[in-house]
C-alpha cells in the first residue's frame, strides 16, 4: 500500500462517529464532514445544523443496555432510558475517547460526491474545496428532512401547522386546541406533552393503529428479552410478544385507538409509558384520519368537525442524500439495494452506515456496520462476487416484503438477526480472503490528500 487508505465520512451523528472510530482503528486517514457545530447529530438540541428534531422531553425509546455501543458502555448509574441530553453527551464523550473529534470538520457541509475516472472519489464541500478519497462512507442519517402529507389535505386551515420536527416544548400548545397526526413515538410524545398545558383534550388522529409497548414489562425494560428470543423465527416471536402485550396492557382498541395495521415486529411499535395513561384520563382523545381542513376546524373521516388552533404533522421523514446523484441512488434512496445494507453494488468503495430501519436500537447496528466497512478497507474482509451480492440483496428484499410489505422494505432489518448476521458475514469475508478473493486496495496516487478549488476540479 503506497499510502494509508483515505476515507471521507459524511456526518458526525452516531453513525458517522462509529464509522470514524472504526476507521481510525485501522490507521486510515479519515476526514469526517459535519454540517453542525458539535458531534452527536440529531441528538444535539440546538445543533447549528438546524437538522436536530430533539425536544425537551425526548428520551431513548430503547433501553441503555440494548442501545449503547459495545465498545463504550453507558454509565451504570444512568437510568434505563436516558434523556436526549445525556445521549448527546455520551456521543461527544465517545468521540473524544477514541480520537474521533479531531478528525471532524465542523460547520462544513458536503455539496457533491463524484466518482473519478481514476476510481477515487471527489468530495466537494461548501467551502469551495474538493478533496480526493479512496472511499466514501455516507452517514448523514434519514430523520432530518420532514415529510409532509402529499398530496396536501383539501381545504384551508387558519391556525398553526407544524411538523413534528419543529416541536421543542409543550409551551407551543398552552391553552390551544391541538391535533396531532400520526401514531409514531414522536406523535405520542407530543400529544402527551401538549395534554399537560391545555384545557382541551389533545386529538390524536390516525388512519391506522400501531402496537403500543410500555417501556417496562414485568419490572424490566421491555426490550430486555429480545436477544434471548433472537434465534426463534420472527413469526414465533411475534405470537409471544403479542400475547405478552395483551396480558400486560391489553389491546389498543380498549383505549379507543384504532386496531394495529399489521402484527408486532411487522409495523414498528410505538414505545410509550404515558400515552395510555393520558388516554384513560381523557387528556388525549383518539380521532380517525383527517378528511379536510375547514378554517378554524378539522373535519375527520367520521364526519366530526372539531375546532383546532394547531395541527402537528408527525408524518415522518424523507430519505435524502443530496450530495449523490441518481447514478448511485436510483429513483429513490430508500429503494437502493446494498450488500448487507452497507456496500453499494456498483462500487463497494461507496459505503453507507445507518441507512436502515431497525426493529431495535440504532447504535449497535451502526457500530457493526462501521466495523464491517473498516475490515473491508483494511483488506481483512473480502466481499462476495458481484453476482452473489446481487442475489443476496434480491433475496433480502423478497423476505422484507413478505414481512413488512411496501413500507421501505429495502431498508428494513431485524435488530438481533442483523447483528448476528453481520458477525457471520465478517467471518465469511475472512474465509473468502483465505480462499483467494481479492482484498480492497486503494488507488495508487502520488498525493493522497489532493485538495483543489472546486472550479479548478471542474476545469
């Protein structure tokens, strides 16, 4: 090797930090681009990037024991479900502990990533410079670009409409009539927050229901038994989980909510200890989907017309990777096939960490993905043949559609199964190397840190 492998990591949230840590560990020359002014990404309230959706009451929805990085456990004295501020501090400490922070270029946004004829990658940032790398790791997250209802609901609304991304504190809703649209974790948190500061019941509107999982079951974090059941087929785990949930808290319909659309482990459950409590107290009331907006009111699909001052659209996020074009992303980034949800099928020197939707926590998954990328770039892991990668991605998509339908099937992973599969894939890659498969070798260059003005690169 003529020079250490040079890698650009885009994003310094949990995924980018894990990727940078793993790459520092193999002696790579890493540059991590971060739009904001601090490490931690979406967990950092007040991050200068403006992309963080973190709000005052935000806490982990997965227990610390199932969320922490294996290489950096969360403090034993912490509660089982730490606050967003604690998590943000944990990520910053992680970055400091592993020499990641000094690799980050803060307040620097990536504008374009292009593959050069040499096989290297050109990364252009908003400071008008372009640098070349052997590999690019995309870790920009997918919970920062708000998705609004499309097409918009008919009619006009006189009050405030906002996306859940912009929710920060309950004070926004004080003494106002509030409609929250959605059934995810943010929707439930916002409905509960608002219910404590308004005299009027908060209206929680949804066309379809979800399973609601309390944070504790039988005195333990609800996700504590996940690893023990990981070896069971998911349909068996589903029956066990649904039976346990019915015995512990009953069905959502018993609280006036719509029936879940799909079984447990198919649609992501909403994790909340408080929403059922507020429903039983009448502080939050269930409403069906919206039919139209009507001035100072919302008309629901059951014909009911309710006055409202605020509508909060907790309608999720788009998957957006603005610096790559359709050559790499296809028609939609969320449908892009990847080998093991990491390596691009056209060129595995383009890798993705965190471009997935997990049934559990994100941090252990991105840590495992980062270690796989680092092993590949260090020449310690060989990929399957291109044909085998294509076949594996196609088979994974078929299995995902059978389980999750058409809701981002390409991105879906089963948390425990994926972690176990990643360990097996790493071992298989080592065997492929031993059997003669070629390792990754960076492109030879006389200047590993080529930097030019953007306009010179395009000349």
